[in-house]
């Protein structure tokens, strides 16, 4: 999610928390997104992966991207 309509744009335009990078939106037809969360690790560490709900509640999905990737299943 890069370029004119990338992560920084989505954070600014939709008011997502400034915690990292938007990876993807969801098929919920709402404002839910999946983000890399750098709050605990800073810019040099490994971010966790979080789900940001339409009300901006943050739910941790995995402690790292590798762990998130391992949890993915084919529908």
C-alpha cells in the first residue's frame, strides 16, 4: 500500500492510529484494516500485526509478521 493512496494517506484521511503501516483493508466494507504496529519495538525492531476496527479499537493478531503469516489459512 504505497504511493498516493498508500499507508500515510489512509492514516491521514481515515484517521487510523499513527502506530505504523497499513498492510491491507478488509472485505468487511467498513473501515477495518490490518497494520504493522511499531509502538513497542520502535523503528529498528520487529512490529506486531494488529487489526484496527472501524471504531479504532486495536486488536493484536500476532507478535510478529512471521507469526501472522504462519496463522494464515486458505479459505
